[in-house]
C-alpha cells in the first residue's frame, strides 16, 4: 500500500504514534553496552581500601598540614617517595597571604591527552565549625577533609602503571584549598586557582578531564552528583556507580539492589578545586561527601572541627571511591568527553560553602521532562482536532 492510499486520519495517527515512540521510549545512548563493559572490568579492580586507610593514619600522624608548615613539607616528601617512576614537579604561589606549593606527578608523560586526578593535601588552619568555641582557633588534623583524597590518589598511583593506558595521567595535589572564609567561597581553592590562571590555552585543551576526590572517607559515605560539574562525566559516573552496586536506584552487575551510597536522583552545590578547571574549559567533576559523620547534615558533623580524625574514616568508604575512579580509568570513562564543560554561572548570591540550605539544588532535568511532556500532549491535541475537522469536511 502506498502512502497516497492511506487516509489523512490514518496518517495523523501514525505520525502521533511515531512521535510518542521517539519521545518516550528509553534511549540507551550506548548505556547498555557501556554497563556491560563496566561489569566485565569489575573483576580486574585492584584498589586497596585498607592500604588507603593506613595512608590516612600516617598523614594525620604528621599533624595539621597547613600551607608552608613543616608537616606540609613532610607530606610532600612522603608523596614523592611513594611515586616511584612518576615525573614529579612543584609550583609555588603566593595567594591571600599564604605560600602555597602545588605538587604534580605524571605517568606516561607526553603520551597524548591527559586525565587529571586531583585532591587537596592541605588541612584547615582553624576549626571554625567546632561545637566547642574555645577550640575554634585550633588547626584540624583533616583525616577526611584532606588525607582521604590524597590516600585515594596514592593507592591509584600504585596500580596505574599496570593498566597500560594509552594516555597521560596527572596526579594533582593541590595546596590552599581549605583556608578560605566560610561565607566567601572564592577564598577557597587557592592552589587550584593559581594553577588555572597560569594555564595556556594549549595546555587546557590537552586535558581530557579533571576528576577531584575530596572528603571521601566518612564511615557513613553519601555521594551525590555535584553542581557545578560536567554532565557527561556525571552520567558516566552514575552508570559506573550502578554497575558497582552502590546506586540507590538500580541494581548492580550482581543483580542485587544497590547499597544507596550513591544517590543518582539528587545533587548538591559545592565550590571546590574543580570549579577552576571548569572555568578553564576542562570537563570536571567533584566526587565528595559533604555530610561528614553518622546522621550529619550537609556541611555539618565533624567538618572543620577538631574531631576530623582518623577514627572517623573507613577503609570501606575509601575502597568504594577508589574503585569508582579506577573503573573510570580502566573503562576510558574519563576520556573522550565530547560535551564541553558546562558554562559556569555567576556566583549565586548568599550561597556559602557550608550553607546546608543550599547543599541540595533541584536539577533542570525534571523541568525539561515536563516541557517535553506538555509539548507532546499539545501535538496530540492538535492531531485530534485535525481528525475532527477532517471528519466534518469528509476528508477522513
């Protein structure tokens, strides 16, 4: 039967059905194949959470690692000693009254594009959120807020050489991330800011992605996609979280319901080192838990208190995050990020880094879906009206 032999009404109904199939059928975008790839790679994961936890204990044994302190120097020297075979460089910057030293380690230097894995190694110089006001002037040990991210990077560094990656890996240990004022977010992330300001356009374009890990050792781990961040990287991170069995929405590769450590249906606002990578045009995300302590609210609990100690950190939590980042490396999820880093809006007014009222921000996805649904129903309505009109004219 030819198209000309079909009545107008039938044509309209067919077009409406095609529209609904196109809009509302699940779109895989390669996700099924990608998940199968992730599942195949999970048995190869080697990240050692216990060893990472030992690193946290060692770092805190040095005392507070504030910028330009003896403990900060000792930690940098220890990091270098643990990165045998890596190409090590440092850069020194003066910012906001601090002498900062950023530390970089490269593997496969010069082998094509570069994936950056980042964590801050400094600890806050004052426990300004401590419930005991008399201790708010003391520096913190930063077991979670500082040592946990460094520990994840150091453990990954042990296994990256055996991955036979075709691209360069750069470990970026940032200084001066945690010295800012709580009500002035731009005063944080000073080391990352200095780094980004000294990047050439060519250097920025050579970076595939910037994966930041921060505050990832909490015994009661709770991860969410963060805003600001690259949407493609977060989509891939979510699929990996599902595969690893830690998502709160879908079962993992083993068929069991996810543990719920990763909340893919929520998100949170975080100003951190990754923001300056985004501003430089580098796709970036921040893997972070901002609710530190059992039952703690966002930017509460042990955060920025003298209680940020090694006993609050879990080897299991470090393992979850380490395996997530490792899976991203082995699968290539951190490379070929075609979507550019999302544009950074102006700093929202009255949003503080430690403001729990602004820690969870509504995604635009729901609004987009509603618009799509309304548009589809408008098309259906118009089609029905056309059929009625056609019937009256005898065109059906």
